[in-house]
């Protein structure tokens, strides 16, 4: 079971891994340095005078400096006495180096690390140092300082402290990570700093490939990567998924590595988006990583279980890839070609193959080859490193040319017309790269092709005899001219414009076609869709007409003389136009009130340029057309059925009428109420409003209550208390027209002032009010009984009555009546 403990010492980080150590032997890794009781804390490499990345330095945490001049094969120990707590090292070139110490010092060397002096004594420990060049650099730790004079003066920069790692991104840009998780950024050489991004966990490493591509990370193997100079950051996790990320490096924009403690090495080939385990290192804790441009990866750190400091090396970070280029790919016989190796990898040897060349093979990295024999040749390169080889074969890569021979006599037209294009051909000539065509005299025309098919454009107005010849050409020589081809050029007709055409109405004569100019002694033939119409007009020096043509299609004009013909410019089309088709039935309200204003619309008709509308009968309203819309202001004096139609119009006439939209026009209703206007309290009477049974009625009653028919034109009303009551009705027609009646007044009597009472015990009348009969009881004989309505008209007379009289009242309309009784000299009157 693996355990790890993080211990903070000053501002530096020591990571102890307590585990059982096992060796490893895989992935091409080799141990190039190992020593007991050392912790290799940092390392760097720079190119030497030969351009190879062989010179490197490393430091252990206890004051020892290591130096190699052969890419890590051997290491020399350099002892310095200024500090035993070394933090970070960098070399700006192969001579000038700087070391950050945990005990507050900055060391400098100007002799490739052999001797060191104190450049600065600070007040807080330093962890990492990075330089843009020999004079300009930064250092971070408990302080952040910068220099622009090679360390003669160090100046304090603003911002926080306790930064753990530092890297130069390019120009004056530096990035540094803070143990708290922030990424610091400076774009002025370290003078001022700002927080660029946060990891959200403890941050321990930062590495930039250039000003755009960088990463930083730390706790739980968390990584953030940018590819746009810090504008955006992508978060990912190393393949191990746990532990502390301490170091990382980019090989190119896509390939980068990262590791720390535990020491498993993760690799990304998609710019840091995803990671896989490259190598599993059991029992290792790594502190620094370097990838050199010559494809070598170095790791340094320790084996905590044995306190053994180590430096590991691996060749071939990127796969070996053979490639090359040539100074020239097409040459003449006897020429020399210089080949340049473009292969990628730590290459030990080169094997070239040059069929047709001298030498035919080479083991030089960049050989030169002479080709003495014409032909097309392959070139092959095989490169080898310590792991294997790779071959690049470029087929038909080198073309060797000899002088081209003479071409044959051109073949083509010999009687030409001016202002035309002609083609001449010859058989191809060996070794020719292109062909040079010539017409003599030059003013006769111009060749516009360099192949074995020459294209000649004759001059606009030149006529006479000419010759044509051609020769083959390559980069080596010009071939001998061919024999001449003789010919003559005649004048072509001038080009005029075909005009006219267009549409004409069905049944018309057609559309006229004209030519806007002509020449005498030139004939002009009219063509329809490329075929002759047999219409030929002789030129007269001005505009000519071919008449009115009824056939549909595209018309062109061919002008010709005895020697030349040419098509005139442009073409015109003739087509038949038809009156507009019948529109669909108009859309809009089909039931309206004669007080309304309504709008109708149409979807239109094919071929219509404009539209008109018709309303019948005309007295139904005022119609105002407006294109595909029409407005009708209906006539309040009209009621009944109206129709509206629309039709399209174009230059060929009026189109057919659309189907008619039938519209029901209703008058504004003014209902009148009829019924009894004098009633008794509690009496039920019938009232009727004028209107149609299809109409909707709403009644309003004051002084009574509707008992039946409240939504029809006939209602039954039971009247209430004595006084004056009213009725009114609002009528809505099927078309939505609405009108109200005037109030109908009703006088309500109690009808009980005398009804069913006795008159000196001589007279009794009941029931009162009466329905279909009335009973009158008289205790003494009477001479006559009469019944009058309220207008004083006598309706019934009964003579010599005694006892009880029953009267049928079904012939009497509802209302109030007066009963008059004459008994001798006494008159008794009852209501």
C-alpha cells in the first residue's frame, strides 16, 4: 500500500514517498546518473556551438552541481561553497547560468558552471529562476525579483510571495505558480504581476512551450492547459489521477509530458486534453523534466526509499521520421542537385539511394548528386537511430532533361476570319516542358497557349496572308522551329446586338426581333434555338428587323459573307403571355350588418399585374378596391343578399371573374313590443316583439318577472306590485346586428278595491280578477247588468237578473272592465 506525506520546509516542498522500491527496464529509459544521499532538484540544457543539445547542468538539494557536455553520458561534480540549499538552475547560454538558493542567495556563473559567485543576498529563500537571455530574467520564492543587467542589480517586483515554480513564455512574458493555487503573470519582464488563473488546488509546476501554449498543475494530478496565451484554460487530470504534479514539459504543440510524486509519467498527444500513462516508475519521485529539441527527454529526482538521486534519459520522444528535400527537382543533363535531410529524430546514420545519379548512393547527411543521363528518377533515404530506422521513398522525384528536338508542322485551319479563335496541333516532343507558337506577321493575331495544342486569336481587323510555326522549349534549351504552315485571313462581319423579343399576348402577331446595326454585303440569318428559321435579311448599313415572330424560344443571329460567318452578340426570348387565370373565391365575412365596414381579400391569380373588384347589387354599399384587398362600406338602407368578385388584369386584358362570395346583409333591427298595458297585480300577460324567430332576444322587465320565453320574441310576464312597469327587448340578428326597442309602459292595478266584496249584502262578484268566467251574486232582483271596457264601450248587457249570474269571459281580452248594475232606482258599479 502506497503512502505519501507532504512536508513544507521554508518556502520549498519536499515530497516523501514511503513504498517498496522495484527497478524498471522499459520504454527506452536509461539511468545516466545515480548517487546515494542526493535529491536531484532541478536541471537544464542549452545548445552548444555545434547547435547540438549536449550541454546540461543539474543540482541536488544539498549544494552539489552536476555538469555534462555529452548529453548526459558522463557528469562532472562541481563543488561550490556559497550554499548547501540549492533550489533551481537555468543557463541563458552555454556560459551564463543562475542558481536560486533556499537560503536567500542568487548565484551566477559566466564560465559554463565551473565557478560561481553570489549575485544577490536576499531576505527570503528562492525556489526557481528563469531567464529570457543572459541579462534579463526573474527569480521567485519568498520574494519575486527581476534583473535587466545580468544580475548586477536585482529589483523587487510587486505582488504576493511564496511562489514555487517559474517559466519564461516568450518576449517579456513570465508565469509563476503559488502554492495556494494561483497562476501569476507578468508581461513586463517581472516588474509587475497579476493573477491569471486559479487551479483550485495546491499548484506546484508551470511550463510554457511558447507564448500561446502552456500548462500548470499541482495537487491530485490536476492540470490546466491553454493554447491561446491564457485567454481560455482547459482542465484535465493525469492518467494516475492522484498524487502531486511537480514537473512537466512540451515537445511540440500537441505532445506534452507531466509527472511528480508518485513518479508515473503521463503523456498527452492532443495538447493536454486527455492523458495516458507513458511509463510506470515504481518508487520514484521526480522534481524536474527537460525535453530537448533534438528529441531527448530527461527526468531528475530521487528514489525516496534508498535516498538515491537519479537522472534518467530517453531518446525518441517523437517517432523517428525520415524526410528530405532537393534544391531542384527538374534539371538538365549534367546538373548537380543538393539534397537536404529534413528527418526528425536523434539520427546516427543516413543511407541515400540515387538511381541515375553520380554517386548512386551516399551516407552523408546532406549529399550532392550529378545527373548525366536524361530520365525520371526515384530518391530514397533511410535514417537510423538507436531504436531502429525509417525510410522515405519519393517516386519520380528528379526529372533530368535533354535538349528538345524539332516539332512537326502544325496542323489546323488555313483560311481564317478576323476576330475568331482557332486551334493548331502537333505531336508532343520528348523533353519539352512547354511550346512556343508564333504567327507572322505578329499583327495577324496572338497565340494564348503553351501546350502542343496552340490556340490562336486572330486580330479584329487584319486581313491577308500569314504563317504559323512552333518549337519545343525546356529549361535547358529551345528546340528548332517547325516548318511553316501558310494561311490567309479574311474580314469577319462586325458584331452587332440582337434586340427585341419578349412576351406577346395570346392571339397576337408575335414579338419583333431586330439587330441594332448591319453592314452592306453581309447577310443576317435568324436562328431559333440554334436552327435556321429561313429568315435572311441583307445588311443595309443600319438597324434591320426580322419582323414579328410568333414561335416561342431563343433567337440568335448569324452574320456571314462568302468567307466568314460569326454569331451576333446576345440572344432574345419570345414567349406567349396569357390573360390572368381565374382567382380563388374572395375571403372575408359573409354575414354583415348594413351599418358595417368590412374588408375582403384575394390570394391573387397567375400572370396578373393588377386587380379589380365588383359588388352586386351596386346599391348594397360603396366598394373601394386596393390591389388584392377591397373595402365595402355597407348601405344602411340595404338589406338582403350581395355578391363580391375579383379578377386579374394584365396587358393582355381582364382575366376571368373569381367565384362570387355571397354575403347576407342584415338591417339594423328596431323591434316594437305589443301587449296589455293595463294589468292587475299578480296577473300574467303575454307580450310580443317584432323580429325573426332566428334572431336572439334579450328582455328587460321592471315591475314584473318573465315566466316563459325569455330568449324568444314572445314572453309571459307576471306583474308585481301596483304602479308602473316597463318592458324592453334587445334583438341580435344572425349576422350580429343589434337593436333595442323603446320602453313599453304598463299600468299595474291591485284590482282588489272592490273585487270579491259585498255591496250592502246585495252584490258579490268573484273571482276578481277573473280568468274564463265571472260569477255575480245579487240578493235582490235587478233590472239590468252591463259590462264596459276602459274606453267606455259596452260589451255585454244582461236584463232582469236575480240570484246568481255566471258570465263567460273568454271573449274578453285581458284588461280592466267596469260592471254597471241598475236595481230599481239604485245604481251599483263595480270594477
